[in-house]
C-alpha cells in the first residue's frame, strides 16, 4: 500500500493535537487548586457585618481552568476531525486503487477472449 502525504499529514497532525489535549487535560485535572480566604463585608440593618470564608477554591484560578478546559476540548475535537478526515482519505485512496486494479485485470481478461 502506498502511503499518501496528505492523508498521513492529517493523521499525524490530528494525533498530535489529540495527544496535546489529553496530556494537558490530565495535568489540569491532577493540578491542585489553591485555596483562598474570602472576606465579605455587607451593611445589614445599618451595621457593617464582616464574614471570613476560608478554604474556598480561588475563583480566579477556577475561571482560568474552565477557559483552559474549553480550549482543550476544542483542540481535541479539531484533532479528532483531522484524524477522521485522514482515515477517510486513506480509505478512499485504497478503494480507488482496488477499483483500478480490478478494472485493469478485467480489461486484460476481456482482451484475451
């Protein structure tokens, strides 16, 4: 089987993108989220009340991780589509090659009779 450059390029780029997304998603999943202490001050019935909430995940880090996760999902989906395109192109090339061989053989047999 001859390997075709465009189909192989789609496969390689797609696999690289999916691998990048999976590795970074694993790093993101296993990374610890720093804890923060939130100070809340609110006027309630004319008095200023202050509350401290400790042990809360840092909201900035959580929001950045959500954006990273969405971007990694998009990168992974793009890579998967490239893999699908490369495999479809390889299948199509194999099919065309098989049809070409079949018609060459059929034409040769037809000429013998």
